[in-house]
């Protein structure tokens, strides 16, 4: 397995999954990312990342119920696993530490 | 899903299904569909579809692609034994169907095998030359301003020499000349031999291994002679031939080498080779202008390109030579082209060929016909397999329940078809062996051209054909079975839609019968036409006439004197040529100021009465003493018409003078028009002059005998007494005419055979369908019978559908054949017997009769079954 370090985009996707709680499937994640980051996100990229996260064991997925939309195909819902949660917390901790070390005047003026 | 909603393109969805891993397929499909719906709203259906397609292609990534399932292949391998076993059981269980399939495929493939063997033989022509790929022949295209173009295998000596001197990019050039021949004398023994002149580069271009002698110098000096092993043995027996001298006419040649015999599959054949240097010394101007650019009739030029040489650049430089030389020509053009060695055996349309060749188009036609027949047999297989699928679909259902995938079912049925095809191959190889000898004996030329022997490569090609046929025949039923729905099959077998494609199958039966009818009517018409051609009233009598060819050894006078002694010979005459066989002699004739080319025959005073030519006016030619002046000529009606002599009145034309060469000849007789050439050409103006035929020409005997072999033996004895060297060539006139039209007899035989096969296959297919159709309707028949239907009614009910199909086939085939003959074939013959509609109807009745016997026997059997037996089983 590849390194367990989270990439930047992986982290955002993981956070989005966590934020969407019970409604995290590929298209919704895409939309959410587009809404929050303001940049256009391709389905293919998200798909690849989800696949990678699942390989790393950071998320798990299960198929939902079939509906009349999507050509009758079921959605695959993702949720964050405990190791996913740990990875997120760890990433956040690293950032917090770094934030804490930055003296206030350095970032003053940036809005 | 609502039907009205736009959907993404089907093929893109299928592509996705095909490549995507099953684990993530559904999710991905859903996602793409959701996006598609969104795009439909935002950007319209067309854009949405395009984006969908692009997305499907974009998602082709390592993590989405399914891994090849080795396990599947492994299962195939393990199951192969089982497939073979079940196939074997099935073949044995359904003897009728397997029999129809195997025999049908076998006889159809035998034609395919023959075509493969033929093509393979022609392709392996000249394979023994090490440089086969690099050897080219220079051929000539001659175009006169007011004439048809002529293509010749020969070229001028000048062309050969020019190419040798000035064209770069050629490794070797050899010049050859045709027409060497005569009686070779060694001491007392005489042997007629023929061959070609060739220069010293000959052996470095062609691979003809020498047994004795040096290939580099064997053809260098004038009067050098190279013998083949056989001709050396004929001339010298077991003695050493090298260095001996052989005399042709008055010239002595020295044997400088002995070469191995030429393999049969060589495009050129000869008994001897003579050094080209001899030509210059012996008779350089025998046909005028030895070094003339337009003397294109006697010489062959072969070139050898260097390795990786380019034929096109050589062709370009040759074109420059022709352009320069053509400037000096008036009203004509001579172009030189390169022909590779591999093309030679497939091009029979060149004049002055060095050896025999096959018409490439004829091979294609034969191949096409073989394809039609094979496809017909394949279709039988497909049709019968699907028709009896009711019995096997349960087996497939259970296999599927046990875990067989589509692939496995496909594999099983294809294996079965291939096994049947291979069994058929065994049978058809036997048929091929029988066919081979009768095919070769159809035309004497074929025997010298072809071997058709089995080689490992040929056997491999046969196997390939069988496997291809198996795949072709097996794929449609295999797909049919692979798609079977398990639940339907196991729950209620009758719900299976066997007759879904029933119209296609009916159409195919019509196609089969159309071809059968076309083949069989073509054969009947062709046979009648051929019979008509050889018994056509040529305008003179050919009955009981034997023609003996003078070979140059005996003087005609002597022979005639001896032959007159025979009591069986009632009449005897001499002529330059035998007419109506396709040979033509011609010369220029002038009447007043009008000059024209006319046909010619040289005859003696007995010729016209012997052949019973009808005189419209005047009398026969008088004999002329040797050395006396020639003054008389007999002409035909067409000549009067051509020159408009005396307003075409034969009586008044007598006494008119024609200028022939420098002689003034008086018309003393006018004969009724007769067919001088073959029946393919129109009757043209003709003159007949008196000549004393001595060493070349023909002796015509009218023979009256009960015992032809004894008479022949007596004539032969006289010949042998006078000429010990040459065997006698004596033939009945009627046989000679038959030979002249032999190509048509060959065509009729080929078509007859194909017709036989087509009818066999179509009949078997029909039989299978009828058996199946009556079996499935047995219950219906029984109930009808119980309710009071008569046997005839039942037979009518069961067979009317099939008979309707046959009638449709006849409606297509008969007019098609009629127009084919009327507009394409028979226009080639100026004179032919009329085509009769009864011939078409006869063909139709033959086919109908066969079909009716088959339909009738099966339907009658069904109609006669005891209804109690059938209905009891319910």
C-alpha cells in the first residue's frame, strides 16, 4: 500500500465525505467540492481519489437503494473509516501546530 | 425509466460494460447517467450524448479496467474434453442431422479443397528459382491506331539489348528466343526436339541445376547446346553426352552441358537450350528486321533485379526507351512493361506465351462458386442446429445453472461445429482424391500444368479451411444458445422463440434453390449449346473424314500413293489446314483498286468434292503440274460481297480476276459460305488456291470402315514405313472439332458438377427443414386427422409452404439464367443453335421433382402416423 499520508485533494475529499454524512456519493461529493472551493472538479478525478482512499482503507462504501433516477443504477455511498478519521485528525493537528507557531504579525494584513 | 426520456448512446454503454470491472460498474454507470441527465437539461441531447461518449472513453483507466480472467481460459481448457465428449454423443444421437451436416459440408468443401489446391499449385509455380521474387519479364503492349490492343509475352531483340546496355539498377538481363526445333540427329538415330535460344546470363538468373558442364560458359559460344536429362538420355542413352555433337538440319551443335529435368511447376518448358549467339549466325532475318523495334514476336527478355532493387525505377527507365523509340513509328505504339515471375501463371491473355498459363479470372470465378456452395452448406448447419434447439436448450439451461458462462456455451457449440467440419474434411479429402484425377483428365493441358499433389502446407491449408467453415457454421447457433434465458428454458420450453427468424430462414432456402436452379439450367443449356456447336452444320461435310498431319518427314505424294491402296479409303485430298478448328491463315488480295486481307486455304483438286462443298457457280480447281503457273482461285460469297464483284452474282463473278501477291488469278468457282473459323467468329471473305502439299499440311481421308482400330493400324503401318522418326497424328475430323470446343466441354462439366453439389446441398437442407417442421407439427396433424382431415389434405397443408418457396426461387432463377445466356454468353457466338425455353423448364422440373420427393416422403409419413400414438403421449 502507498504511503498513508494524505494529499491535499485527498484531504479535501475526505473532509467533504465527512461533511456530507449520509449523502456522500460521487456526484454529490463533486458538487459539494465545486460549491465550497469554487474550482471546477472533474468526476473522473474524484472517482480516482475515492478509489484510492478506499484502497488505503480511509473510507468504506456500500451500495444504496435503486431509484428511478440514474438509469435505475444504485448509488455508492462513502463513509469515513476510523483510520480515515485518525488521518484527518492527524492532518488537522499538524496544521494547528504550524498555525500556532506562526507569530501574529506575519499574517497580518492578509484578508 | 420513462421511454420518452433521452438516453445515452447504447454502444457507449455497452463499451463501458465491456471494459469496466464489475465491482465498480454499476456505480460508474449511475454517475455517468446522472451527469448525462444534467447535461441534457443544460446543453441539449446532442452535446450530452457526446460528453457521455467522451466520459466513457476517459474512464478507461487502470483501476476501472477488468483484468483478463485467466480462470475462464483455464475452464475452457479443462472443459474441452467434456465438450468433445458431449459433441460426440450429440453427433451419434441425431444421426440424420449429423449425416446431413457432415455430408453437406464434405461435398461442399471438396470443391473448396480443389480450388485451394489449384491456387496453391499456381502460386508455387517457379518456386525452385532461388531468385523468384527478383525475376521480371519484359512484356509488350502493342497498340495500332485502328486495331485492338495486343499484349505479348515477347518483346523485340532491340528492347532487350537496350535494357541491357542503358538501364541501371538491374543485376542481370537474359535474352531468349522461341521457336528452336527440328530433328536432332546423332549418328543414325533421329529424334524431334524443340527448345529455345538463350544467352549466357540464363543460368545466373534461373535456377536450373546442371549435372554436367559449367553454367557460366555453357551458353556462351555459338552452336552450344544444353540438353535436359531426359533429352540427353533419348539421344545418347547411358553414354556421356558432354562434348558430343548433335546435328539439326545441316548444322552441328556441341553439347556443353546437361541440366536436370525441369520441374512440372515451371512456366517454361523446353527439351534443349541453344546459345543465343547462334541466332545471329543462323537465321537472323527470318522474320524481317532482326533488330527492328517493331519485331516484337519472337524474343523474351527476363531481368534480375539486385537485392532490394526497385522495379518501379527500372520501369521508369524502360518507359524512356520506349518513348524514344516510338517516335520513329507511325500509327502504332509499343510499350514495355515488367511482369513479375509470380504473375506469369495467372495471366493467360498474353500472346506468344512461353508456356501454359491459367486465366486468373477463371480461378476467381471458380473460387466464388465454391464459396457459394460452402456458404450454402454452412447455412444448412446453422439452420438445422437452431431448428432442433428445442432439444438441446434444456442441456444449455442446466449447464448455465451449473455455472457455465456465455463464453463457455459459445465454446461448446463452436467446438461441436469444428469437430463436425473436421469429420467432414476427412470425407471431403476422399472426394477430393477422386475429383482430382477426373478434374485433371478433363483437359489434357491441365495434366501438364498441375500436379495437385498433397504437401504438408496444403494439408495445413485444408485444415484451416475446415476450421473456418466450422467457425462460420457454428457461430450463429452458438450465439443463439449462449443467449438462452435459463429460467424460460427450464420452466417452459415451448416459450423459446425458435421461429423468431423464420423469415430469414425461408429467404435463405429461396436463395439456395435459386442458385441450384441457376446452376442446373446453366448446365442443361450449356450442354445443349455445346452439343449444338460440335454438330453444327458448318456448310460442308466432316463425316468419316480422317485428317493426318504431315510432319515434314515424308513427302505427301508418297504417302498419298500408299494410302490409296487401302480399300477402306474411298477418297483422299490434301490441304494446308483443317478449317473450322480456329486456325486462320490470311493474305492480302486486290480487286481492281480495292485491297483487303482475306482468309486463305491451300488445297488440291480433290479437297472440295471430298468435303462436299456446295458450288453456287463455276467449277473446282484444276490440278497444276509442278512448276506451272497458278491461274485459278475459288472464292466464297463473302468475298464477292466484300469487293462487290459483279453485284454479288456468283454466275457473273466467274472470270473476274484477283491480284494475289503478284499473280493474276481468275475466279473459276464460287462456293457457298461455310465456317472457316470457329463458330465464335463471323464468316469472312476467303480464297482457296491450288497448291501441291508435300511436307507441311494435312492429308484428308474419307474412310469407310466397320472396324476403325484395324484401319487405323493399317494407316499407321504405312506411316511407320515411310517415317520412322515422327509418330503419326491422325484424327477424325469430328474429334478435332470436339477438341476445338473442349474449353466449353470443360465449362459444362465444371458447372454440371457444381450444379450437382448445389442441388444435393439444397435438397439436404430442405429435407432437414421438412423433417423438423413436420415433427413439430405432428400433434396438430394428429388432431386434424382425428377431426376428419384426409391424408392428401394433410400432405398439401404441410408441403404448400415449401412448394411456394420453390416457386419463388424458380421465378428468380429461370429468367435470370435466360437473360444471362441471351445477353452475355450467346452474344459471343456468331452462330449457335437457338436456346429453348424447354431447357429451362426441364431444369426446373428436375429440381422440383427432387424437392417434391423429399417433401412428399416426409409429409406423407407424418400424415400416416396413427393419431392415437401421438396423442396418447400427452
